[in-house]
C-alpha cells in the first residue's frame, strides 16, 4: 500500500511539474476551466458532461505524454538533431490532433445541440455574471503567461 501511495505522489509531482514549466499545459487547463464553466451555465446533460470530461482528460494526457517525450529527447541530446526534432514534432502533432478533436466535441456539445444559445440567454438575463467571467478571463491570461517558469539550470 505504501508503494502505491508513493507512486501516486510521484504522478502528482509530474503533473505539477508540467503545469509549472509548460505554458501549453496551463493554456489547456484554462480552456478546460471555461469549457466546464460554460457547460454549467448551459446546463448540459449528464452524457454531455461525461463526453466533455473524457475529452478534457484526453487533452491533458496527450500534453503530459508530449512533455515527457520532449524531456526525454532533451536528456538524450542538447545539440540540434533532425531525428529528435521529428520525434518532438510528431508528439506535438498528437496533442494538436487531440485538441482539434476537443474543438469538434465542443461544437457538437455547445453549438449543434443549442446549448450555447441557452447559455447566452441565461447570461443576458443576469448581466452581473459578466463581472466574474471578466475577472476570470483576465486572471486566466495572466496565469497562462506568467503562471510558470522554465528551469534554466539544466
């Protein structure tokens, strides 16, 4: 049992390291936050919640794998290597493919179902909701841009 708890701690440390060092990971987190917020506002159904959560989990997983591949490649060689560049490009392409699929899921869940129009109608009936949304938007931009750091001592 102690070994399993230690492996969970290691996994959470890895996720935290990705959030601290990777701007893309923070961007995906902010995007997921707003998707879930709008899902709440739009009152999506249980199946749509499940689809959104699985999609968000897929994007996070792809980004974590991409980050791990990049770190491994950087450990292998510091010099420019066309094969390593190709490996990194393929891993980044995998993230892009999953992110594109997430956008398609959002189109289905929000636009084609009419959920977005319902959510916009709810927001327009309660304009004070725009204040916390605006604050969240500003904080999100700052979080994505300034929320982490790169370790320059490698």
